[in-house]
């Protein structure tokens, strides 16, 4: 029973984006483990409060991610 946990900063991804991520991650798992495991493949998308996530000793917010995505 595969379980994939994805943590991200709250407020960055929309519900639709999270649902797309769930579908695509499930597809990736079953492409390796076999289609028969699709019904028991779990994907959890967990939100971490903005600013409660840090990289390199610096807190990261949803605004920071938006700025990074813009380039």
C-alpha cells in the first residue's frame, strides 16, 4: 500500500493544483509499482503554515515562492 506525503507552504497551491498533484503522483507510483495498486495508493498533501518552513536558515513564505516562480 504505497503512501506518498507531500508537504508544502500553505496558501501557495490552489485546491485544483493539489488535486492535479495527487493525480499525477498516483500515476507515477503505479507506473512503477503496477496499475493494480492504484486503488490503494495514498497521496497526502499537507500544508505547513507560511513562514514556518525554512531553507538555509531562512523562513520561506507563500509570497517568497510566488516571487521565485516568477523568476
